[in-house]
C-alpha cells in the first residue's frame, strides 16, 4: 500500500482485526478509540470465560445469522471458526471445545489474547490513540473530542468499526448513528438482542422467586425449541435460554402478536404420562403437593405455573398436564437495550457494497456490530466481528488499489 495512512475508528475486535490486516499490507494505520483502553467489551466478555467461537458443523454455524447470513457468508468463509482458532494459536493462545461445542481459550480469559494481539499490532506499526471520541464530520475531516479539546483528522481511507447500542458504559452507545445518517447512510434503528424480557409478575412471585433459576425446562418460540434453564428476575426473565429466543419474541411483540414464548416444565415426560400420574396421586394432597410429587415440579416451577394460569386449581388433570407441557409466559416487552448482550439494527445492507464500503459515502468502510445483523450467544457474535473486520480491511485494500 506504499505506506498510505488509514484511519480506523473503533478499537474493538472488528477494528483491531482490520488494523492487523491493513498494517500487514503496508498501511500506516491509526486506530482511534473513545475509551481509555481498547476492546473493553471484549475483556468484559472474557471475565466469565471467553467464548470466542463455536465448533458446530460450519453449515449450521452460518445459519445462525438469520436474514443477514447471505451478506455475511463471504466474510465468514474467509475467517471461519477454525481459522479464528488457528489465529489465536499463532498468538500463543490455545483453544478447546467445551460443552455445547462452544470454543474457549485454555486460559479462559480475554486478557492474554488481547495482550499478545496488541503486541503484534505494535510490531506492525499500528498506532492506537485512546480517549479520542469521534463526533462526526466537519467537511471532509473527521472530528474527535479529546481530553484537551477537539481535533480534526484528514483521511481519505477510513474504516469505521464502532459497536451497536448495547453496553454503552463500555463504549457501544450508538452515538455514531446521526453522523452517518447526516452524510446519507441508511441506518436501521437499533433494538435489543440476546436480551431479557419484562413480565408483570405478582408481588408475591417477584418477592419470593426473583433470582431463582428455572432448571430443566424447554422454551419454544418461532425460533424453535431449546432445552436448558432461565432465571426469574425482578422485572421478568433472563438467561441464555431466553436469549436464544429473543429475536423471535421481540419481533412478535413489536408486530402486535403478543407473547409467543411457551415453556415446557417437564420436557422429559409426555402429557399423557403426567396426567396419569396426577390422577393416580392421593386426592387428599393439596394441589401443590400433587404437582410436586406426581409431576416432579419444584416450588419455583409450581409458582410459575400459577402465574401463567390463575385458574390452575379448577383445571382437570388433562388440562393441568397440558399446562405443564405448554404454558405461555406473558412477556410484555424486551428489557432496555443498555442491558442487552448485543443489538440488532445498524448500517443497512442496502447501503453496503460487496466490499463493505458505504455506497452513500465511497471511501468509508464499515465493520462489526454496527452493521445490521444479529446472532445468538455462543461465539457467533465475536466470530462475525472478527470476520467483518477482516473483510472490510480487504475491501479497503481493493478499493485503494483500484482508485489510486
């Protein structure tokens, strides 16, 4: 690239991957990051064990990106989960496949990988400027707020890799949306993804069971049926099993269809078997004891069943069994986007060419969670951020070689 200067805005996984690709091609790369340090959300994800990617069959893997999978496919093909693991190993971080095919570094943390990565970038000549918050355009220049005031940066090779709108305290606040819209970019409004939901619990249920896990259940929505556990919260429900259904439930609520989330409290038993066991149980027992002994429901499951069915005591055994196998959880709305693990929405694919350049602003490339895609937890989010960072960097190289 004959040493041409490239400006990258955003120091998360997508921006840093772009910096690696561009600097290895000979570009002089400067990464501008608003926070005091780079990759803060990446580090936070690693506190509970960095789920870096997923080891399921690749055809299944790419299907997890919903309507965006067609547009993401070329980027994912060029940085597959195996390639990601090989890349981590080159940085001295061996990975392993855990339960449910989730992939983790052996160190189970993000910090060793990040340190090695930043060392590589420094060796390749990448400059990282923290506490430089992008605040839009002034003419053809990029404006940044810094601790001492405001600066303008002239650059005709720009790659923006800012986050979505979840976890704003870590830097992903979506503040960039009006600045891109102001220069003609199409941006889809953000929505929470991988999020919890509000439920109008009774005071008794909320006070007694908030924080309680509901284990060994299955949840069904338009997304499909998955088994696992979720947690009762003060406001409603949350946890990985809920997150797997968040896109379908969120969209159903938005369309006015209401809750489409069904819970099976006894996934290992048939409805007929439960009805038979309930009927055979001594009639002198209370309903709670009958449900506990004959249907093997925990107190929390029984209480949840009552929340979903206030008329539970008047049900026949067959209806009770049917309620145990399929009750609608009365969710009312998603939790706020600031609490969500990730976000849907972002730069519309209609405004992005095949090289991840904005059609409305030639010379500006975009990558990461700021694009309009979403995926479940399980390593999919990080993999796509890495992959789009690489793809956008290669797109910038292609455009630069064609136009200079």
